[in-house]
């Protein structure tokens, strides 16, 4: 079958099903079934029948709003390609800048200590370890299903020669979490669950991302409230905090951080689409003046 016909039909099928980027998804699925890079499709003359059949099966699942990344089993994140599937939150491109902010904070530090709270696929932890060799990175994950993926990806990256990341089962709001590291961490970073309960999310998200990675209570900030205490305890004076948040939390999250006390340089940052995406702060240095 001619690839142009196949892809034309496929993108119409996905568009009719309400998929946001039908042509790209169709191309990526076909490239996946053929085990070739997407650019190779441009010079392809023919798609064998068995490939077309397999492609058709995956296309129907995508039309049923199974995430593209679950069908290919991979999600790109900065310089990584992470394994993903049922049970783990699919890393999003808008989180890449939070990793970038962290790496900027770490520049010039030969052996910084970084903690990623709610690591999921390991996207933040593993990209930071890869791009700042010398960092000690601890990835914390609470969800027993998700941590299988954190461990799998950490092992795969270590086997590929990246610096190892420590994976720890734990709850980011637990006052006992990583007690031994109190006051020693250079950067705490997190993409926590922050979607307000009841908010409308696409079917790919509602039906396939793990609930623990998404929902954050009535205003979406319940888990973040607990996470702030953990970060305050773990960070050394002057240490950095970076937390991703929802589009509507560009003022409420910075306000929450300011109100929790002991932070300087509280700032909010937009993503590449110009939407408020993450809040950063610096753990206050020095002693409080008495009197
Ligand atoms: N950004 C994610 C979404 O669009 C939510 C991520 C999260 O809660 N950490 O669904």
C-alpha cells in the first residue's frame, strides 16, 4: 500500500476521533510499526500488508484515545527516550524547562545533591543526572505501579552509561522522608499531582495517567502543601526549589510558597507556550534576627 494513502486515511480517522495532532500521531505510529525514524517515511515507496494491518490495529487504539506514548512504549524527554506504559504518568514536553532551570541552578557545582519528588518515569531525575554528571540524584516515588517504571528507566540509563540515580519508595509529604539528608540538598524539584479535583482533562489523561500523579484536591495544591514542608526540611540554606503547576496556579502557588515562610526569590516561570508552568524559590540563608 502507498504510504501517502495510508497516512491520509489514518489522519482523517484520528481527526474524526478528536485526536489533537492526527497527522503527527499517524506518522509516529507508522514509523514505530516499521521500526524506522519518522523522517524515513518521506522516502518510503510501499508499506507491506502485515505492517499495514498492525498499523491499523494501533490506529484504532489511538482513535480510542490510548496515549500515543503507550502505543509506542516510549516518551521523549530532553535527550532521553523513556519507557512508559500503563501505570506511569507520561512525561510532557512542558516539564523539560523545569529540568533546564535545575541544571542552570547546578552549574558550577561539582557534586550537588538533587531530590526529585514524585519521579514517575524518572524524566526529571534521569535528565538531570545525564546532563550534570557529578550530581547525586535521588528519585522518590510513592505509587507502587509507577515506581516499577522509575526503576526500569533508571536501570536502563545506568546500563547505557549515564550516572546512576537512586530510586526510593516514599511519600513526598511524609515528615520522615529522607530524614538523613535534612539540610543538605542543593535542589528539590517536583512535578507533583496538581490537577484540581473535578477538572476536565483529556481522555488520554483521565483514563491512562495514574490518578496519584494527577489529582491534587479541591484547588490542586493539597500535595504541594505537604511537599513544601519536606523541601524546606531537606534543602540547605540557599538551596533551590522548583515545582511544576497547573495553568491556573501561576499566582496561587507562589503565594503559597511565600506564605509558608523561609523562602527568598519566589518566582514563577512560563512554558514555551507562554503559560504559567513552574514556581521556583530559594531557601532562606542565615539566621533570623532576634528581637
Ligand atoms: N500537566 C499534566 C496534565 O496536563 C498534569 C500533571 C500533574 O498533575 N503533575 O494532565
